[in-house]
């Protein structure tokens, strides 16, 4: 495995403006992830609320918010229950989109699963998020992924060894362009930002110490299937969902040694 390849697409991520939307899932690939996520979503609901599972199944994942008041949302969806199974990860790695990513960025591996400051070696992290309409607590603050990477793990360099490079892929699974999605601050990877680590449950999380309203964040227009690919130093965060449906996205971190 090599370093990040120098291509027109990778230069947009590494330099100007720090992100790109050049790569998309095919309809077949989008359906693959939709089915895998919905299957895991419904299995989890059936585990805790077996009597309600048929109603959620009928409405589908994009309409989750219409019944969410019937369940304990926070109890249902800690991160461990939103990481796709190893069998799905293995199938995902065989999809043609992976070849398109390697053509644009070079050879990579998918990062290991990390949760509550612990890293599970060998378990590839493909995980999804759900954001209900008009629920501000479903999205977090602006942050840079490298802040998490530097804090996670027990080595001298955090989660990754010295010299490792990472690039994040945020994929729109169910999304209404202009009404929900991901906020990006263009060129934000070019400077340092003030932040601190704060205690959150059993882990610590970085918290930006800047006025987010002044940073020039933009809601990137993403259709379902769009891959929003960005630098690990690029500030980003979820936008409050102003749409009519539950927003669903998936995230992968590409690792280059």
C-alpha cells in the first residue's frame, strides 16, 4: 500500500478546497448499502421492540422519525449498533466504487472500528448515522477528524502510526439536497483551530473553541449516492435536518501508510 496518489481529484481534497464530490455510487451500489443499513436498523428495533418492528418495517428507514417517539432513540443507536457487519464490509470492498476510489487516491485500507477511546484491530469501520427532521441533538459541532485520531489509541501518535494519512468518505444514503446533509468549511484544513477535549460519557471528545457562525461553513448539495470526500483536517459537521424525511449517511475512513 502506498501514499495518496496525486490526481486531479485527490488534489482537491488535499489542497483546494479540501473536499470533493466527484465520485458517486451507482444505483446498484446505493441499493446495496440501503438494504444493508435497513436490515441492521430493523434487526436492532426488533431486538428491543419486537412488537413495533412490523410498523417500522412498513414505513421504512427514511420514515423512522414518524415512529421514533415510540422508542428510546438514544438507547437504540449507540455507535456499536450502527457499524455494518464484517460480512457486509467484505462485500462492500468488492464493489466497483472501491476501484474508482483507488484510481483517484491510490491503494488504501479501511480504518479499524473505534468507540469510547478503544480500537478493535481488524474490524473495519463502515458505519451509518440517522438524523431526524428538526432534531438539533442528532448532529454535532464542527470538528476535524484528525482531532479524534490524535486522541484515540495508546501509541505515541494516537490512533495511527507516524506518517499515516487518512481521508474521510461521507456518503449520502437518504438525503434531500439543500435541506440536510453535511456542512463543510472550505480551506479549513489550511490552518489550526482552537479546540479542547471534553469528557463525554466514557470517552473524551474534541470541542471547537471558535464561533462556528463566523467560519464560513457551507451545506454541500448531495444527492443520494454522492460521496463527499474530505481532508482529515477539514472542519465539518452535520446540518440540522430541515427536510421531510430521516437523513441517513454512511462513513468510511481511508487509511494510507
